[in-house]
C-alpha cells in the first residue's frame, strides 16, 4: 500500500491515512458483515475529517465503528477508531479555542476526551491488548505535546 506524506506538524494527531485501508476491508468478502460495516464507517469518518473538516461527523462515525469493531473483537479496528475519535475531538477543541481562546467548551471536550482515552487504556490493559494500548498511549502523548508545546 502506498504511504501518503504527512503534512501535519510533529505532535499532531493526524496522518493515520486509513481511508484506503478500511475501504479495502469494507470490500473484503472474507470479513463479517459487521466488520465490513465498521470499516466503511471508519473510512467515511476519516474522509469527512480530512476533506470536509467536519469533526462532529467524524466523531459520530468513529464511535459507531468503534462499537462494531469491539463487538467483532477487532483490535486493529478498535485502535484506529479510538485514534480517529481522539483526533477529531482535539481538532474540534482547537477550533473552539480559535474562536475563543478561553473556551470552556474546548477545555471540557479535551478533559472528556482524555478521560475516555484513559478509561479505554485501562480496559485494554485488562484485556492485554497491546495494539490498543500503544495507540492510546500515542494519542495521549500527542495530546500532552499539543497542550504543553515544545517547552516543558
């Protein structure tokens, strides 16, 4: 598969480029109907975030895909869905802060996103799911980098 260049700055939550991968999964007849549906939802969610910059639609689609991937016990899909949800939530908070630097809604969204990520991380640790753990640790590190900037 072709790797697309990352145009996001270091520490950004972008650059997973999942559309092609999950579009292919959605067309894969060897996968269950639920996995194909989840793959299509995730592909569309990332596509809307990339092309249309619609965070709410990406969050909703990511959450739907997440539930289906969890039911299918699909660690790859679960981890990718979680990263997309976190990325879209952070982007939404950044837009809120762009319009109002002291936005309480942005702070609340970031706190809720971090809480969700930590809860999912605890569940992944309980299951011994290293893929999801790694994805969430990466997302949490990127969120922390974005919050703190380059200076400690």
